[in-house]
C-alpha cells in the first residue's frame, strides 16, 4: 500500500485565495467621490476617524459650517459607506476564518488518513514477514516429509525383499526337512533289512558243508587225510568266497544324513537371523509410521493456523 504525500500547499492556496482575489463591493459604483471629504481606510480596512474629522473641520472653516445640509448629507453618506465597508470586511474576515477552519479540518483528516495508511503499511509489512517465515517453515517441513516418505518407501521395499527371501528360505528348509525325513526312512529301512541277516548264520557255510559231503561221498576213504586243512578244501571250490564277512561295513546313507543335518542346522541358523532382522525392520517401520502420522498432524495443525492468520 502506497502512502500519498501530504498535500498541504493546495489547502494553503485555497486559504490565501480569498485574500488575493479582487473583491468588488456592492456599493462601490454608487459612492460619489467628493474632492474634499475623501475617506481613507486605515488598518484592516477600517476608516480613519482622525482623518475624517480633520477634513470635516476644514470644510466647516471654509464656510460650509455644520449647519450645511449638503455637507452633513455627504458626511452621512461617507459614514454609511465606511460602515458598509466595515461590515463587508467583517464578513470577509468571517469567511476567511471559516475557510481556514475548513482547510485545517481537511489537513487534520488528511494527516489522520496518512497515519492510518502508515499503520496499515506497517501491519502489512509485518504480515508479509510472517508469511515468508511460514513459507520457509512449510518448505522445510515439505522437504522433511519427502525425505521421510523416501525412507518409508525404501524400508517397505527392503521389507518386501526380506519377506520374499524369508519365504524362499522357508521353502528351502521345508524341502531339506522332507529330504531328511526321506533319508531317515531309507536309513531305517536299510537297518531293518540288514539286522536279521547279521543275526542269521552265514549262508556260505551250509554250501561248503554240502559240497564237502558230496566230495567225501564221491572220493574213497583213502583221501580223507587230505581234508584236514580247510583252506585246501576251499581251494577245490573256486566259486565260493574265500572270506565270510563277519559284520556289515559303514553305510553311505549315514554320511548323506549327516551332511543333510549339517545343512539343515545352517539353514535354520540363517532363518533365525533373517527372522530377527525382519522383526527389527518391522519395529522400524512402525516407528516410521508413527513419525509420519505425527508429521501429518503437525501439517494439518499448521494449515489451520495459517488459515486463521489469513
């Protein structure tokens, strides 16, 4: 808002205009000017009493006398004209005072309006400063909100990736558990099949006895001296195994089961570590959501305050 300068010069000119203007009196043309009794005006337009009396005395001394009706009439006319001049001057002075009063009132109103304009301009400047401060605060809060939204989006993406990774690892653990159960069943079946065979006598022994009986029945008794050695007797039957296994060897399935158990323990450890990270990330997301809610409440309250200010 612009403040107009004080325009006091036109008001002063308006005040001084009645003084400088030529005023035409109503009785000026009708007054007869007498060469002897010419009335001069004194201070502030009033007729000079002393000068008028001296002129009257001169006229009386010249032979007119106070009893001359023409002189008395002329004197009365001049006194009436002077009185009219005085009345007109008083009217002009009253008019001048009224004009001065009006001009002073106008100047006072103008000064009041200028003071009001100055107050409004000061208030407008303070409001502009407050608006700039509020805009800067809003800009900072908008930047902070965008940063929080970006961090929340990154946390959500990380949470989704962790959930996907946990689901993959869970499927892998389930698969390993199924493989371990299958291996344990297979191992149990193998152990169940091998234990009765170990408890029974070895099958080659009846075969060796039967073969020996058959050889003894075919050969004469004279050859009984050569059957004292079991090794020599087994040498006659090359198809039979030379050594009878007394116990079963270690199974390959046991090594596979141990390896699967180690892998299962490792995967379970990784699963527990990933689950711990997931819980921490979930708590972080919850805190972030609380922060975002607080920020949204602050922005709403700030907008309400801004609306109340405007």
